[in-house]
C-alpha cells in the first residue's frame, strides 16, 4: 500500500456531485480505471475519517480502508468502467463489502476473483407478502415467531424439506429452486420472482469439493447465526404507490416476511478452495495484484471456470435454502390463521442476491459488451423494460430488497435507468459498518493473566488498540442514510419502507 | 417373553435420545425402541445456534410416558447382547430382536476411592446423585469438591451457605477447559464481582416439567445430567445467614486418605500436595467429580472391540466391530482418523452429535444409502457457562497436540471478556471466547477456512475493530 500523508491522499479524491466522489488513477498503483463511491454528508465523513486513520504511521495493519480497496480492485486486469463503492461500503476480504466491478468477457486477460463475490456466496434477501395487517398479527406475533422458529429446522435434516443424503444434495446443487419445485416445496410463480429464476444453469456439483458438500449439508434449510435472520415486518411508509401496488403492497400496516440467508459454510468452503487454486494460477499466468487477498484467475482459465461453476452451485444451494424457509413460513402462517398460504396471498415479492458474479450485457463507452459483473454486498437493480426482469415488474423496474441490521427498518427500492448507466445496474445491499467501531470502551488489562500464561512456555502476543480516537466515532452506516443516498444519487428509487415487529434469529 | 423392532437404542441419556429422535426423523415409519434404565429420559430442547456448527442447548428431563409417539420406550436394563442372532436380553429377562442396535449406555463417575463404595463420597452424575447431594448438603457446613472439570467448577460456583474446599490436581482451576490465564480471569472476577451473591435470577426459557421421581432408588443407573442441572436444584448448605465465603482452592493436590468420623459427623481428609507436604481438613462429605468411565456392564456373545480408555471403539459412521451394532456418546471412543481440529471429550455436546450421527448412519444403512459423516466432527466446539460467564471453546483451544509450536494472541478486559486465539503459521487453530464476544461464528470460519491471518498481525483482535462481517 502506498502510504502518504492524508492531505496528499486527498489530492486523488474529487467530489464530483453531492453524492459521488471520484478516485483518480495513481491513488493506488497500476489502476486500469478510476474508482468512485457514493455517500451523503454523514457517510462521507465516515469514509474520509477511515482513510485519515489509516494514514497514521503503522495504523491499522492488514485492514485497508474501503476507499483503498476500491482502488486496488480498479487495478485488476480486464476491469471496465469504474470500480464502484456503494454507500454501505465497509472493509472486507479482498474486495470491500459494497464494492462492485465489471470485467470484459472478451478480453482474454480479464479475471474473476472470489474476493469480489465474498465467502457467503449468494447471501441474499427474499420478501414474502401477505394480505394480513398489523392488527391481525400483532396479538399473535410471539406465537407466530415461535412457530416459525419451531418449523425452521436446526441441526439435523428435518422431515424431507431439505436434501438429506449425498444424492439429494448433488441434485439440489445442480437444480437450485427447480429442485425445491420438483419436491413440491415452492410455487411455480416463486421462480419468476427470483434473479436467474432461482437456478444458475452453469452450476456443476462435480467442481465442488467433498469438504464443501459435507460442510453444507447439515446447514440446508437453516437460518444461521450472525446476520442471518427472518423478520415479520409491517409496511411503514409507501413512497411510490404505483410500483408498490405492482408488488401487491396496497397500504401501510400490511404484513410482509423477510428472509435473510445464504450458502453459509458451503459458500465459505467453495471460496476457500478457489482461493488456494487461484494463488497457483496467478503464479503460472504471472498475474499481479496490489493485495494478496485479491487472488484471481483469468475467466477462461480452468481455475476461473471451475470457480464459476462451483460458485453457481453455491448460489443454487442458497436458493434452495431460502425456498425451504419460504415453505416453512407459509406453513406457519397458514396454521396460525387457519387457512391456506394461497388465501393469505403469500407470494414472493422478490428474491435478491448480494454476493455473486454474473455474466450480463452492459453499454460501455457507447458499445454493448458482455461483462462478468462482480457484486459483493451489492444488489442488482435493473431498470424498467430490462429483458431479465419478470413481466410483473417490466414497468416498475426490478425490486431491490434492502435489509437493515436485525431489528431496524428495511426498504424496497426499484432499479433505474441512471443506475444502469452509472453503476452497471447495481445498488446498496443494507446497513454497513465502518472499519473502526468499538462496541464499548474496553479497558484492556493483561498483567495478571499474562503472569499465569507465561508458565505455558508459549509465545504470547496481546491485542491492543492502536487508533487513538479523539472521540468515540459513531461509525455505523445506518440503513436509512444508505438508502437515501442511493435515492438521491438516482441509482435506485425508494418504494417502500418496512419496520420489524418480530425477529426470528437462527 | 420377546419383542421385535427394527431399531433398538439402549440408553436414555442425551446420546440415546438424540439417536432415537433422528431415527424417527429419517425413518418415520420404522419401529424404534428406546431401552432406558430410568423412567426419566433426557432430550435436547431450546437449541440455539451459537455459530454455524455450534449449538447451545438445554436438556429437558422428561418422563418416558410424555415423549411423543415418534418412538417407543421401555424401562429396563441391558444384560446380554447376542449379536449373531440380532437380539438382546434384558435384566428382566425380556428378549428383544433388532435389525440395528445402538449402545448409548453412557459412563459411570470415576471415584477416587475406586470401586469401593463410601457413603461419604458421592459422584455427581445423574438426577439421583443430585438428590443425594441435596440431602447431604442440607445439614452440611463444609464440603470438599474433588475434580477440575465442568461439574466441579459449576459446583464450586453454585454451592451456597456452605464452606467449599476445592481440591484440584492442577495449578489452576477449571483445567479441563481453560488455560491458566483464563483461570486467573475467573479468579479475579470471583473476588471482585462477588457474582455469587449478586447473580440475578435467570429465567429458564425452556418449558419446565415437574420432576418425576424414579419409583425406586436404583443405584446410579439413571442417565447423565444435563448442562443446566443445578438451575432447578436448591444447592444451599446449613450455614444460612453467615457471610458467604469464596471457595478455598487447594492446587496441585490429591486426597491421600479419608477417615470417617463416628456418628455421621463427616470425615477427616488428608490431602497430599505436589511438593510432598500433607494437610488435614474436616468436611461433612466429599463430592468426586473427576470424569467418567465408559459404562459397559453387560455381556456380549462376541467380544466388542474396546479402546485403551475403556470405551467401545467406533468408526466414523459410529459402527462398532460387530455387524449392525452401533455405539454413541460417553460409552464409545472415536477410533477414526480425527480431523485436524476435532478431538473427543466426553461432553453433552458430543453425546448429542454422536447420537444424531448414529441415528443418521443407522437409517442410511437400513435404506442402503450412503451418507457423509456429519461436519461437526471436523471442528471441536463446546459452549458452556463457567463462573457466570458464557464460554465458547473451538478447535485446539488449548493448543492440544500442538506441542509448543504455536503462539497465542490474547485480549482481556478485566471482569468482562477473555479472548484467546491459538495461532500456528499464521492460521487460527483454536479459540477460547469468554464473555459476550460475538466472535464464535467468525472464529469457526477462520479455523475451517484456514485463512492466513499473518498480514493482520495483532490487529485481528484490535479492540477498535470488529471483524465479524469482514469475512462475509
């Protein structure tokens, strides 16, 4: 990493509009294209503060600030347009989370990078609508949440909703939501409202390691810990009445269910396996990157193709996962309200992917080009009339589901033409955190424990804070700030806001 | 008299019930029989994922008659296995024919006094022994606890209104789970927080069942206790009203002899310290909590293969050396090539994992299917509570089998958290997380992915940086 004083760094950054900054070539070495990031005034302060902190001598070690990571991605072979940072960007492995980048499929040097997809492949959000209102659900929400929890299996496989043996898993990896449909757990129309119809056709389970399959199997149909959760939400505000009604959302108070999950350990293993292979390929093909974490391989190399096929299998795994939970949610609601999911109008509004790489056609410098688009912590947001979005949304643009952190509000946005032109049809994915965010003041104290640990005769290191914060920074990137920035910048449009009334943790 | 079933599971502990429950899931229409020595069986409830492969759970004690209809139960004891004929005989003389058999007969407490029964020495193992403890405690003023594992640590922390003398063989407390640094962390917390007095009344989230007393006092043949056993039991001694004192700890010590006093007045215990010196103390009774021996008090027509520690040797599908005979839980010893970050410890968590695995494996065998070994055997994981703090142990959390070829990275905030990473060649090999750290899932992935952490240096635990979503 180039280390320069903060004021010198700032010379490479330029505010080009109220909500967009440009990162000029030279900010990091070998940039093939420029970078950019979208912010409002509060997010801007966080972004620059993070950079400033990293400029202190020996400041943050291996953790690069988001803006540096955007620039390192801009130096990857075959990148076109710009390396784009979305408002919720935060530091991640290789690519920052909230960074999207597109690579020219017709350039033989173009690369695919697992760090640009993320470990939790096809982590995403699905939104189910109901025709219930808050007053129907509020009195029974505890029971409902409890019964969703009861029905979402934990640990071992459960009653056939999920593939249980080796053969089932292979089929599910190949077929994605078509597997769930064949087994009778989803409705045919659910597929229409999923990116890729819930199935990546290039998936090849043979390219997935045994370890990944073993790691994934016990987790199918489970929510997971951390950021994975399901929420019962109510519509809190409608910004675009017409688009909302196309999604079956008629008025405030209507109840929806949001499911947030991904491929979990399966994706982690696929990514890890690929990183190992690609480090070898990089040596062979003499590919150099600014950051070792940006391990990558040429798209057309064996390693590149193997990764894309395994990644597609992981994406299918994630869709089967979300479909299993859709089934369980519908069952729980139907049971609670003594009716059928059909009568409750429990359709999938949409299902988006946050961590994925896809082949798409985009206009670059006035010409249509076939690109491999990496979206990490970023959501596809195609405009009205785009051929890849379902008939129901041809006039509104693709719905974009943005979850806050658990317990805060969430949004539905729609894709715009401006987003298509500026960000390859991409927008934010949720809330984010800046690099530095100490949860609480910690008074580190080692003396006594170190005295005792010494007797082990093992080398001991201790963690210590290195940043001296002038003030405890409130560095959390709030989902409302993030969504407002996307709306103001025009890369997507606000449609609906929801607030949670019950959370189901994995 | 004879009976017949497709799947026969012996043992009403966590392993046995988990096995029967997974069989009921995979083979809902098969005949499944659970043979249990006590009418109270344990099942796992309130499963909460702590990380992707790690679960915290409560154990529910339930009368067999309350179990759902998913499998049948029978209260009796195993006497003899006739593996060639695929049948067993019970103590009551019943013959049961099976297609597949799983032995989950648990363990019996190791007592320092060996097999000699001494009424002043009790081993804490099952519901019956807790009731015995309670009865003895009611009139006791001084109790000696021997052992340094989970149950001993919990007792030392939970006993009230009584003087606790805690005898440990190591130079620090809770050595089964934690390193000397963490022990010091607990020690400081015990002294400074006096958590013993101020511990808030914790609501037990799970459904409560009224304790069903066994009809007769069978001599310690009930199933093992669950992780929350002390919550529902009053553990107060006879020093009510006196100031609560912290347990007195005797390090690197062992009991050299016990002399009973007349008129049930307790015993004089002679302790031998490592340096060869002796010390005498008086106590009302002794609790021996020094682990368990695999319990195999039945006979078999063909010899079962045992491991050196006395457990029934099983392969990765939980199969014993005898055809169609499986084993799981404390009674068995893992005899497969262990994964890099897993090792066996006789714990509730592993009893449950092995029980489920055995169930899955038996179901697969009966259907002629192939299954993978469950991934939980790739990474050691245990969640417990020590001295009021949540504790998560992952991988080689104490550098087990790493010799001295590793380094540790520690973050400690007095009375709040203690985090230890065990690192080898820049890779995370194990972690100990004490307090509410929110790092369990991240650590799990870091260990399993084998990500090189060298570039981050000490910053991986920099208190100003949250690494939870960095590896998403």
